[in-house]
């Protein structure tokens, strides 16, 4: 592409080929991007379409994209009535909220201590936090399960939330954020008679709001979508969060009612996807934070 | 290989913002021309248009007589030194300098990683490139740095590597975009000297963009002062200093800034300053509104003043120490003008105190006059007999 | 200074107080379980069993001769081997194309990021339907072109590649965003300099500037993808339940530990899994050093 114009005499090239090349490369890149986008969107589109199609059409296996008979009401009603879909969602909200609140309550003071205070054990705590970053939940799952089994806590909200009360990632991220907070302001607050606790919550936290918001999005997305841990500690359908409920639903419904199943998938996916569409920037920032830290 | 640059009626707008409005300029072969002006005046955009990094909306660029308008930057045979040097951080200094040569001497295939080594002529060309890199590095005294990465170099060393990268291909013209602005004050003065020397030795055309009028004045053969997307004046540093074509030019060039005083003109062409008739006459029909005076044109008036000179009184507000010379700040007694600055030699200061009343004088021939539009107006030789003004 | 001592004591006191909950939870959630896990891995403990025997390294020896675990390991490595180059290179390609777009950039960003925010379990059921031999549109399309029906999720040679394509579908947008962040940190001047130096063509720009400057990002994206891919679980749990020879590492651990309650053996498998994750995490930590180098 480059050598051609280099080895030819420069005087030949003119505005028109450059324009032409630009249009051509734009066309090429759009077609690649649209092809990829079609691949990405295919499951979403098919999910929505199937959720409003009549069972006859679904069983025909037809490729015609538009439903002939609108059957959405029946499928969504089935998803909501035959399966406690709203109950799953409520469980998801309770678990995500409980986890996030505890994560922030534990991580914020610890992150502040690591960023701004000198005390024995600081180096050890930080080393443990960094080491903890590398350990996924699947590693301590076995002993944690045993502990919960021995204390009779399986099949509770607490069991679903407890392993996530401490987020080493939250501590690490907030420590980075708090470190940039000027020491002078903290010293001024001390001179004004504020306690350390007040300094954390009234002075430092408000300035770290973007980092906290980003972490919150990260945490909610991670736990709303988590299957592994609820699958282990919950076998009572009434307590299942959305992914586990969806799995129960899928196991029960396979081969019988794809329309309702797709309606269920739509309901489970909708809250996060809609929030994402509303808060695109923050969302992308929150989830990719792991990449920018 | 060498050649002047002709810039004709260049227009450029970014969206609704007009950046250049009809700039025309001829850079002579082998000259050091500075584009100077406040930030946002369009000087960097003009340089980028010359380089081909930006496309003009209208107008033409020719280098050595050949039209450049539809050529890519690499086809224009110009080299550019960027404000923050734009060295490739992942390459060593030597690789940075070699890049333009590698690009022009090796084909696209030969430049590919691994595959390129299959080409039989690649080694011979690489040896030639290495030789040229060493030659340029010697000229700039950076042979010892060739294996280091930009991150391991100081500001001045990076500057030299960037210069070497520009020099190595022996371009028709060097385009420099505020290359000294990231250096500390001391090094900047030193590099100024070195750049002038380099220009003299290479004899190539230099177009140099800066917002620093001292840089422009000290290094250039000619200076183009730009503001608001136009060239206000093009001339030698002396011309710009001694005969500014407009008040804007007068105010931009020179430090401390030129003093301006409001004046009025009567029907007969007589010029009045705060009610005083000055020994200056205007051609009939021309009206001036501003009088400007360089700080060195104003002298302390000890006792009687020389004939033909103009005298002003005021209160010495402050004396600023600048080593060998002092700058006096004088609050004038005339109501419309607040304050003027003038140069004092160290020995004159003895006995002077801040707050003291002093008289100063200046010669009418040192006065610059400007009309209401801010354009320079030449006075006529004085028609009346010498008079004295207090 | 009279205030030095009280303020130092205040820092010490608050520091200990503030970090105490974190320390306690860290011990309960990470340290004690990890030590327990290591201890368990040397025993034949089963949940509910009354006596426990010390096995030494037998569990590990058994794991590597166990055909099921061997298959799980092979499957996981195959999955990773497809997902890494696929989602890293595609993520890079899409990021490069999206980066060059001005008006449509945010539309593409949103579309490609959509799978990252959606619930994988729900989307897995959608994929199951999409790939259904009789009812799914993918086979419907293939049949309309005259190809025979393909059982993507039950044909043993296809099941892992199919799961990998779903994994790729989920991860490519995430990688694209990371690459876009990397691309935006490359100074524009470098491209200008390259333009003047004669390296302005698409190939030269990519090989001389974009690719080397993205080095740290690429390293990071690769390692992150690798760790995520190693943890593949949801799609297997929903789509195949490990049937048809489609076990993966985590699914094997899940079955041994939480279905058969062979805690000792599952603990050993977990440590093998951890070893893989740690190798990649260390690679990731070393990237930090390289990043400093360019600054």
C-alpha cells in the first residue's frame, strides 16, 4: 500500500486517489465492523424474537425474522408465573446490595488506613491484599462450603454473600484513589478537630466518588451474573439469584417451552443491559477498571 | 535539494473556527525564518500545513518551485522537529534517527519483521543507514547515546536526537515547532546558540515556530509575526523592532513592552499629548491616536534637557533590578496615561528613591505613531522652530 | 514537637482499628480456607466421613492419571488456546477499526460491549437455542445452504470449539475496550513524526508505532483473557453439564467437591487450578515492570 506511492514519482499522486482510498478503507472497515456487530447481536435479536413468537413458529425452525402471530404476552406471563422470575430478581437485588454495602464498609476504612496512616501491619495487609487479587473465589470455595455446612448456614442469603464481604480489589483500587488525596486537607481536618472516622467519610470519600461508583458497577455486574457460588450453597429455588434461577428454569423447560425460556432470559438480562445503555461511559469504565488499575 | 518555500493565500478553518485567513509568505532558500505570535495565532497550523500533516482549505504550498499541495508528508522532503520531540519511545536513539532512512531506502517487504531479512540487499542497506546515523550523531555529539531509549535521556539529549532524526535525511527544509519550549531556561539559551550554529553550517531552510519573541529575534534572518490567522509583519528582527507596522507588532516585540500613550491630532496636523503640543507634525488628513516609545528611548532628565526633546514629569513608583540595568516604573502626571517603563543604567540609580518625583525626556525621532486602526503612521519633519515642553 | 507523639499514636490506633475488619475477613475468607485447602489435599476426607486418612501426594498422583481430569485439563487448554488468540486479535482488530471511526464509534463500542454486561447463564440458554440441531437458526441457515445438520453441543469434537466461540463472543468487547484505552494513550505526535519520516502508511504505522506502543496493553489483555478463559464454567454448567466429554477444570472440581463430596481430592484439583492462575498472575505482575521502562 505504501511502497507503490513511494517508488512512483511523487508528482503523480493527487487529491482524488487519496480521497478515493479514504472512502474505500472506510467502507471496508464498516463492513468488517458491521459483520462483527451482527455476530454479537445475533443472540440478543434471536432471544427477543423468540420470546414473542408462537410455539408453532418456534418448532418450525423458521428463519423468517418477524413473528407472524404476536405471542409475547403468553411467554412473558409464563416466565413470570410458572417460574418465580421476579423472586429471582429480588434475590439478586438483595444479594448484590448486601455484598456491595459490606464491601464498601470494610474496604473504605482499610483503604484509607493503607493510603494515609502509619501503623504496624500495614505492609503485611497490603501484601495480603495484592496476593488476594490473584486468588479467585473458586479456590477457597471448598473450605468455605464446609464451614457454612458445619454451622448450618447453607441455603441462606448470608451464605451467598459472606465470601464477598471482603473485596481485596476494592481495597486496592480505593487505596490508589485515596493516595492522590492531598495530605494537607487531612491535616487541616485534624486541626479542625475531626476524628479519623469523620475524615474518612466526610472528607475523603466524597472526593473519591467516581472510583467508588466505578467499583460499585463492577461489583454489581460481577455478582448479579455470578453462577458458581450460588450454585454451590443454594439448592432452595426460593433463594436463587437470577443466573441460578435461570439455570433451574432451563433444566426444567428444555425442549418444551423455548418461548418462555427466552422471555425469562430477556427478563434476567434486561436490568443490567438497560442500565448499561443508560450509563454507557461509567459502565465501561467500571467494568474495565481491572484493566486500567 | 535546497529550496525556498512559497506559501500563497493559505486558508484553514477547524469547523467554525477560522485559523488561517489568507496567509502568504515566501521563505527564501537557506534562510532561518521564524513564525512568532501568541498562542492560537495559527503559526503551528501553518507549519503543519507546510509539512503536509494538515490539509489547507484553500491556497498553495510550493517547495523549491514544485507544488506540494497533493503530496503526502513523506513525499515533501521536509523534516520536522516537534515540541515534545515525538521520539519513538520503544526504539533506541539510534533506531529513532535511522527511521527516515529505513523508510526511504527499504521497500515495504524489507521493512517487515523477520520476513524482511530474507531480502539479499537488506544487510548492505542497513550498514549504509548505520554509517549515516553515526555521521549525524557525531555532528551533534550524541554518539555515546545511540543505544539508549528516549526515556533514559535528558531533555537536551532528546532534543539533539530529534534534531539528528531531522538532519539524517538531508531535507530541503527543517520545520520546527517550538522545539525549545520544553527545556529549562539555561539550556534553552544554550540550544538557541547551537541551533543558529547548525543553521549556518547546514545552510538549509529553517522554518521555526515559537511564541517566544526573544527566540525569534535572536536566531532568525527574518521574522513573520502572526496574529489572528494573519501575518502582521514580515521582516528582519531589526525592522520589526525599529519600524513596527502596527501597534500589535510594536507591543509584541521587545521586553519590557513598549510604552503607549494616548495622543490627539488637531486640524493642522499637530500632535498633542495631554494638552501639550509635541514637536511632531502629521501629513494633513492623517490622524494618530497612539504614541509608542521603547523603554530605552526614555532618559532621566537631569537638569536642563537638550533642545528638541520632549519632557514628562512623574513619580518614580518602583525600580526593578535586572543585574546590569534597572527598569524604572514611572507614574505620569498626565491624567490619561498611567504608567511607563524606562531603562536606567546602574550608575544612574544612585540617589534615586522610590516615590520620588522625576523628569524624563525623549527625542521625537524615537516616537512611533499609530492611527485609530493601530497602523503605523509616519510623521513629517517638524515644520516649526524647536520649542521646549515641560 | 509536642504534637508529634499524640498524632503518631492516633494514626497507629486508627490504622489498626480501620484495618481490623479487613484483617479478620481476610483470615476467614482467604487465609484459613487456603491453609485448610492445602491440608485437605493430602487427605482422603469426604464430607460426612468419620475417619480421615493421610494420603501424602496420592491425590495429585491420582489426578494426573485420572482420565476424567486429564480430559478436563485437555479441554480447558484447548478452550484457552482458541479463546486467547481469537479474542485478543479480534479485540485488537475491532479496536483499531473502531478507533478510526468518529461518528459511529460509540455505537460500535456499545454493541461490542453488550455481551460483557449481560448475564452469561441467560445468554448461554439463548446460544443453546441458536445452535439447536432442529430448531436453531444456525442449523436452519446451514440446511438452507444444503449442509447437513450439525450437533454443535453434543458432537465431542465440536463441543469445546463451540464453547470457545461463545467465550470469544463474550470477551471480545472487553478486550476491545482495553485496547481502545491503550490506543488513546499513544501520543498523536508519534504518528505525525512517522508521517514526516515516511512511515505514514497503514502497515508501517501499525508495525512501527501502534503495535510496539500497545505492547504493555497486549500483554495485559492476553493475561487477563487467559485467566478468564481458565475459569470457564457457566457455559459448561448450562449447556452440556459436562456431558459428551466436555468437562473443564472448574466443572471437574465442582463435581468432585460439591456433587460427590470428595473434599480431599477436590482440594488437590483446586490447587492445580490455582497453580495455573498464579503463573499467569505473575506474568501480569511482571508487565508492570516493563511499563515503567517506556516512561
